[in-house]
């Protein structure tokens, strides 16, 4: 179970990124554990087609890679991504009834492509439709994916009303069975009228998580056990408090190397024409394994096999460990960049670190150097002595 409450601000994953369209807020999002890319879904409102949604693909840093349109789809309330054998499929709204989906669509992601999610005559290579429950009996359906178990999570309502008044349920299905057209729920949770506006949901392992809230109002996250239906956490979410027109939008499974799967949440904001999307993760409550960091082996060499650059997450701290020498044994230059940390291990502001150096070349001088790690992840040396030998950092850390 993920701990939803924390004494420290949740670490930032995306901060004010621009999507393919700046005219509407992000409605939902998904982190592809295999491809290491974000997929953000927003309503792409036009005069001709108010049910069109736009899916933007982003790098881990938040740079736009490409996008795809899904026309005649729905609201884009939730999205799932399936990465199978190198092919990526979107699970989105389909066959809208009153601007809300009545079925699900499984669509191959095509950069720059456009698919009509109401075209039931389209070939299966373009789109397949899925109705885990008969369309005439459910309303405002949506889905996401638990990538850690390859399960499709399907939400449905038995009444066609807003989510705060809705009653219905959430089903779990084996994803591969749904793809094959078999719809046998592994479990079902009730979705009672709560008085809260649903803004996102996901499943991770034995628990189901929901995100509630309205623009410029309180946001809350909940955790429910799949086996008993018991709500075991119900916590306020106060991240990104300064975002203009702040609105909670989206919840998904998130994972990086060296740490167990966690959850990410989305916050949208900004005025029309200048919309931005933000995302954070909930804290990791435990100390995780050391993860190697890539470095230029033509320029740098570790001072022994146990000193290869590496980091680990310990709660919301990032620990750094390394000892490096120049391959050519030349003197170090100030502002030399050693290596770049991955996004989740980068600080929110530049951090100054104290490193140690070999005593062979700096006898009589302090055996320390100043290092900095910047918000783009580069660990950089600042020392004008031009010394030779290794640089180490054994216990450096910061809060991400």
C-alpha cells in the first residue's frame, strides 16, 4: 500500500509542462513503465467535434515527443497505456453518449495519427471496441491499466449523472483476456455516491486509489482494499498550491529503476491559451537499492569496482556514491561535469555538495572540493586548484 500522507511535499515529476494544445487542461495521464514516456490526455475542444481528445507523449523531463488525436471519443476522464512486444496501445473513451463514453477503445498509438473512436466499421488494426458490461446498462465508462499486474481497471456508472452523485462500480480484468474478448471480472468494488468529483483513479497491487477535487478547492486521495472494499486512507492533497486555476487531474502508476512501483498524480492549471500540466509522486517510504548512473567511460574511470557512480532513494532523500579519476590522468578543470542524474533523483534547486579528493596531489591543502548538482541533474566540480587524482562523494544527499 502506498502512503498517501507525508510530512514533506511530494517530489515533483513534471513542473508546468506545455502539452500539444494550450487551450484545455490535461484530463488524465499515464506513465509507460516500458517506454519511459508520459501520455497526457486532454479534451481538444473544437466547434465541429467537442468529443475529440488529444494525447500528448512527453519525455520523462516533460518535453513533447509527439501527439495523436482520437475523435468522437468522449471526455478523456481516464487513460490507459499498454506496451506489448514493442507496440503501444491506448485504452481510451469510445462511442460517446452525451459527450461521455459508452465503450472502450484499444488503439495503436501512431505519432501524428487520427482515429475515429465512433467508427465501428474501422479495421481491427486501427481500433477495437470493448464493452466489459453491456453498453445499454452502464454510463460514463472509462478505464486505466495496472502495468505491474497487466490488469485493465474499468469504471462504470449505473446512472447518467455527474460523478459526485453517481453509483456504479470498478472492475478488475486480466488485460490479455479483455484483448481476446473475454470479460470476466477478477474483482468488483462498489462506487457509491460520495458528493465528491472524481478526477482520476488507478490500481496498484491489492489497492485501488482515487483522486477527487474541483478547481481551486480541496483535493483528496483515497485508498481502498480490493478484497474487502474498506477505505483505508483518505487524505488531503495540497501539492502545487500556487498553480493558478489549480485542478486535480489524473492518477497513475509510476516507477523508476531501483524503487518499487508508486503513484503519480496530476495537477492542471493556467488560463485558456496558456494551460500547463504538473505531476508529482507520493513519497517512497523505504530505502531502495543502489542504481548505477551512466558516465563517459572514455573520460572517467571509477576508483575501484565499488565506486561506480550510483544513487538510491531513501524516503525523499537521494543518496549519491562515487569515486572517479580522469582516464588521461590530466588535471581537473573547474566546472567539469561528471555525470547526469535521472529525473526522479534531481533536486528542486541547485544543491552544493562536499566531496573528497586524493591526498597524493593536494598535500598541505584541504582534501575537499565543492560539487554542485543542478536541477537538470548534472553533478559538476567547482575547484580552481587543477589537482590530479580521484574525486569522491560517499555520503552526499539531498531532498528530491
